[in-house]
C-alpha cells in the first residue's frame, strides 16, 4: 500500500511537470513543444491473422519524431508500447513524456464455413468398417474423432476434438453427427417354391419346399406345406438368419393344389353312328366303354319312338372323394322321317312333243304317285297363251312320319310362231353404245378444237391462248375412248347388216324349227355366227382384219350388252372389250406393248364416278398411270399420275374443269423429288390479271426452268423467288412454265373425225405454302409488276377440296388396279374365229 501511494505521488508530480512544459513559458529563448494533440493510433485489440500489427503516435508537431519500443508484434498477446520524442534541443524545451500504451492481439478464429461431415445417408451393413470424417478442415487443424468408425448395424454419435495452434487461435468446435449403419436385406430374388403346377391326387403325400435361398438363410419351419388329400392349401415358411445385421427375409406364401384325379373317359362313347329312320319301333342309345369304377347312374332322353331330334344325357356313379365327376358329352340323335318312293312319279308332258298354241287351255299334271300321297295343289300347270311356264305341285301326305314328298318343277311351254325369233334375238343386242354419253356435252371432241399454232419465241398475246385445252390427266380418258370409238366403228358396221341379216336368220329358223340355236351365215362383208342358250345370245362377226363379238344377257332382268372387237393399228393387234347396262360402262383395251387401258364409268343420282388405268411398254420398262374421276353438276375432277412431272409418273395431278365450258379451272400437283415434297397450285395464264403477253426463249443453262420468260413486251427476264419456306436452293415459290395440253383438229366434219395434237400452254404455278406471298414477291422481283389472280375463288376452293379428298383415294386405288386385271378382262377372242381361220386380230 505504501509502495502504491509513492507511485501515485510520482505520477502527480510528473503531470505537473508536463503541464508546466505545455505552458507558454520559454526558457533561455527556447520554444515549448505543444504535445496536446499527440495520441496513440489504437482503439481496440487486433485479431491474430499471422501478420505484424503496429501501434504508433499521431498528431506529432512538425519537426518532431518518435522512437518506439514494444509497438510491434505478430502473435497473440498483451503488449506495452513506449515512445520517446525526438526534437532539436537547441530550439525547443524538453516536452512532457508520452504515456506508455497497453495494447493487445487477441486470438483468431478458424474459418469452419466449408467444414462438413462426409455423410449423406445411412450405410448398409456389408461386414466392412464404415467411417465418417470431416471434410474441408482449415490449414493447421487436425481432427481427433470419437465413435466415427463402426462395423456393426446401429445408430452412433460421432464426436470430434481438434489439434490446433492454441497460442494464436481460439478453440474450434463442431456439432456431433448422428449416423447409422442399417441392416442389410438378403437377396431373395432366387428363392422360390419348388411348385410349378397342381399335383394330382394319387394317395401319396405331396409337399412343397423352398429352393434357391441365399447364403446365410436356412429354413426354420414350414406351415401348410404337406398334404395327402385333394384340396387347396397355403404354405408358409420361417427362416433362420443373422438377425443382428440383416432384415428378416421374406417369401410370399404359396397357394398350392392337389387336384382330383380324372377318369380316363377316352374309350367311352355313345353306341350311335348315324340317324335312325322311323319304322314304328322304339329306338334307344346307350353308353359303352366306361372305365373301371364308373357305372351308369341314369339316362335322360335316350329312348324314343317317333321321328324327331333328341338330346340324350347320362349321369354316372363314381368315387366322388378323390375323382372329378366323369363327363360324356350329350348326344344329339335323330329318328329321321321316312321318304316316300317317288321313283315312278312323272309329269304327263313330253318336251320333244311340245305343245303348240291353238287357243285352248293346256294342262300338265303328275302321274304315278305312291300310296298315301295325293295332289294338294298345282301352280303354273295350266295356260292358254304362247309362252314358257313353270309348273309346280304340292302334296297331301303323312307329315308326322314322312318327309315332305317333292317333285321337280316342270318347265313347259306353248310354242310361239318361229317367225318372231330372229327379230327377238337381233333386238336383244340393242344399239351401238356411245361412251361419250357419260361426259357432259362440253367435253366432246368438237368442243376442244383449236385451229392454230402458237410460237412463243415471239410475244404471244394472252388473248390468243386457247382456253379449251385438255390436260394430260384428262387426256387419260380421251385416249381409251378414242380406241373404243374406233372399235365401235366396226361394231356399227356389223349393226348396219342387221336389217338385211334378220331375214336370212329367220329363214334359217323357219327351216330348222326344232334346233336353231347355232346359226352361221354371211351378212354383207361379215361372216356371222349366232348362238342361243336360254336368254343368253351371242353374235360373232368377222371380216378382213376385224373380229366382233356381241353378247346379250337378260336372265336377271338387266339388258347387259358385252362386246369385244379385234382389229389392227399400225400393224399391231388391238382388242377392245366393253360392257354396257343401265348406268354402267366399261371399256378395256389390250394393244400389247403399245398400250393397255381400262376405263369404267358409273352414273348414280346424277353424279358420274370413274376409274382409268393405263400402261405402256413391257416388263421393267412398263409405265403405269391411274386416274380417279368424278363428275358433279358443275365440275369434272380427275386425279392421277399423268402430268409434266420431274420424274414421269412419280407425281399426283388433280385437274378440275368447269362443265359449263369444258375449260380447265386449274390444277394442284403433288411431287416427291429427292428429299423434298412439293404441293403446287397451277393457274391459267389468262386468269392472271396484269399479264398481257408472253414470250419464251429456251435457256439450257437454267436448271430450274428450261425457258426464260418475258412478259408484257419487257426485255427483262421474269424472275422467280427461291422458296425459303421449303429450304431447298432450287425450289421456287412461283414461276411460269409451259404445260402440255391437247387439242383437236377437224379432219372430216361430216364423219366427225378429229385429229389430236399437243400444244404448250403457259401457266403460273405457286407453291401452296406461298399463296399469300407470291403477288408481293412478283412485284418486288419484277420492277413492280402487279398481278391479280382472277380465277374464281369457288373454283380454287373446289381444287383444294378435290386435292385433299382424292389424293389419298388415288394412292389407295393405284395399288389395287393392275395390268393383269385389264388383260384378263379383255381375254382372248372366241375360239370360233380360230377354227374358221379368220383374218383380223
């Protein structure tokens, strides 16, 4: 205490000295140093981070420096800094002493922000040691663990302490980890019951056991796994296993069965082979061939006397405990009615002495009936007029025990005068058909005549371009109709002989009244053969280079006329066969390698539908085309694979024509070319407003269009637009190209003879995906050329609808019609022509 008081007094004295020094007094001319603003730069303890820490004085007057002791340190601890002021002693009085500074470097804290346990989920027991540790410990820190490594199943708490730099760091800590080693499940995937199907009772014990158990698992006990009697059981099993480290193994209970045994009934049958016939005695059926242990208990419906159909069944005595009920299928058995002996029954009519008309009633009846049978009624057995009749008879008879006696109807007739036969036969062939009658008037050849030619190497006015052309697809109809017309020309020549030939034929009939079904003669330039088979007539005619076959059939009430004509074209044999009745027409042509064609029209409710099939060439070079036709009130629509395609025959062309004019409204074309599919709409150039004239110059360097097009007298080539929407370099969204159209020239107006020729007609095509773009693009690419599509929106709607409707129909149809069908239909000419060695086909 005394020592502390002395120190306090010393300090007070020092303060007085300092205060005196700070005054304005000057000694011997020296100045005082103002130390009032001098302080230590230190406000709070430093934190250890391994770098040197320093305290120092601030506020030193000018020219004054300080010398320090204890003002720097690096490690954590408590320190005292002192400072001595340095000054010019000649100029300044000694300043008051600077008080020392007690300062500190506190211990640092380790950064544990990234430290974590390397444990995400529970371990599964596998017999090996499992360990958890801390990841990302900071430099200088090592861990000392407790309960962080185990082998057996259980839940553990891992704890950790740390080795660290205790001098400079505070003690680090980290939360404990609760971690687990779970029990492991045995792999029971291979464990099964040794049971595949039901046992069958045989008096011995049956059992089921478990197989395929994994190592470490054995059967402890079974329940319900053994039985002797037939029945359904449920087997279960308990296991011995390592309960400490494994989950209890499980196997589903087994439902197993001991079936009852079956009797061998393969030898058991009914003693019935065929129906009985009624004779007034009792008939019965029984079972034979039963196995040992089975006897008949009872029958049902196994006996009967009367004719009829019965079903016999049987019940058995058997060992019901251990065997399934024996079964034998019911027997359907019959006692048939007896038949009357009708062998001596006949009609009192002699066909060879047929009845001739004399105005009196004629009657036919049956004779020779057996006892017990009498006539109940006749139909058609009486007549007065000329004609063919059919007489039938019904009988009274014992219906209970006899089948209904039947007797064949009698076709009988009262002969007419043979003078009418020839006319009837000839009239049956009707008139020469007109294949054009299925097409509206405007599609006939005379409405597609064009007398001029167009040369596009100089500008052609759009007004000069004909509008009545026939597209390639519609031409698929005109081609076979042309052959058919030629064939029907020969048929017409045969029909011209009928007026004179009927008299010759009638004369033959008069002279061969009993048999005139096969006639031959000469009518004009034709050799004629006529055959009759009931209501079916055939007329064969031959002349130099021509064979004509006509067939008439009215048996089903329809007047069906079939014709076949053989002739030569350019030295090649051609055969045309046609079929006409009511609203149906078919014509097929077989011209060998030149052409085969098949055209078919059907008219229903005012609408005409049709199909055209055509081939040219032979073998692998054969080119096939197919078309689907529909004619409505206003339009003719034809769809097929004829057109100016990049690959012949590999596109689909839908042409639409207007019935009022016979003119083409437009087309829509589908093509597959390499990796792209095209759907293009084609418009008549004369329907495009803004185009007055067109000129075409062949350009072999143009890989997109073989012609360079010039419009309205311009010297600039009409430019296309590449189609970015299809993504193909050479694809154009629009262009003008020349399509092949067909026209007729009048050769002989009096005979209606016309000659077909081709003419190129310009058309504007637009990819369907660009229908909204092309007008603007034409204007952009062609110096402001403004075009307007004047084709009727109604027509364009029909084209689009027809494309969507008939494209899939065509694709289905083309797979069904074949070259072989056409050839088979045309067939071979009648053998008579070869027997007679005719000229012609």
